[in-house]
């Protein structure tokens, strides 16, 4: 039997620094998104919930409750996937205890999902916001400019989800690099659109913002990380998301 290394000995499974720890965490997230269809569906639901909360003008407390419910479901799904991998690693045959372990983990996801449905129903259906939104929606003569931080956070979240799902749909194994849609270009052109809108389309500022976004997109093509079409898809996605967030009429 080989000697047991001392506790301070460097292990190949141990992360060397904080950046490596984050990299492994993103790899785990990418694996779950790549292999678990339920997670992809949940991410689509996240984007829909955030958009609906934006349209209905929910307050910060309500949005935090929604995000906590969504995070609860996603965390339960991550633990469920991790446990399934460990069980499959230990045994490749049917075993009653292995079945119980997987069933209990799946029950955790079920409880988290029921909780999220209750939270969503309590906020969207039982509160006064829905009736107020329905009443206001019949008399909306204008488009307002929401707070830029809200649009930035909402846009970044929705774009990130769409980019990740697009890469998975196209069969790209790495959601952080390359793929069917350029995430870097999408974020750059989202910032360009927001800067242009909130500076009231000042020509000089718009040109400078567009030039910076163009440089980001051009660097992705020049580095052979994305094709021209993938960069264009990213820019188009960003402009469409910003347009939807800005043009959804939300009366006072």
C-alpha cells in the first residue's frame, strides 16, 4: 500500500488559486447545462420570470423573493446532478440504496419546484400588481425610460441565458468560449445601445460607443473565436433585447 501523503501535500484535485476555483465552478455549470434538459428549461423560465417582473413593475422585495425561489430550484438541481454522478461512479448496477439516494435527491428538486411555484403564484396572481397592470394596459400612450441599472442587469441576464442555450443547441461544448452566438459581442452592443439611449443619441458618444463595441466584435473574429455570422447574431440579439426592455410601455 502506498504511503498516505501528509495533509499539506499538494493534491491534483485541489485548486491552486481562486481563479482556478471559479473556472472549475463554471465548468460544472456548463456540464449541467449541457447534460440536463431540465436546467435549460429552468433557465428559460428564469428569463421569462424576470421579464414579467419587469413588465409588472414588481418592487425590489418581490423580485428578490422570485430570485431566491429560482436559485433554490437551480441549486437543488445541481446537487441532484452531482449526487447522480457520484452514485453512477460507485456502481453501474441496480441497487436499492442507489435508487433511494437518487429518489431522495429528486424529491428535493420537486419540493424546491413546488416552493417556487407557490412564490410565483403568490406574487404574480394574488397581489394587486396583476390587476393594476391589466387596468393600465388599456391606456398606454407612451414609452418610458426605465432606470439604466435595471435594464443593464435584466439585459445581461436574459442575453447570458439565450447565448448559453444557443451554444448548447448548436452542440458547442464550451459555453464560455466560441459557439453559435458571440456573448462578448452581445454584451458590447448591449452597452452601446444603452449608452446611446441614455445619452439621448449624442452623435459623438454614439460613435465612440459603437466603435468600442465594433472593436470587441472584430477581436472575436480576428482571434478566430467566432465567425462573422456568430458576431452578427450576438449584436442582433443584444439590440433586440434592449429594444424590448426599452419599448415595453410601463405607465406610472
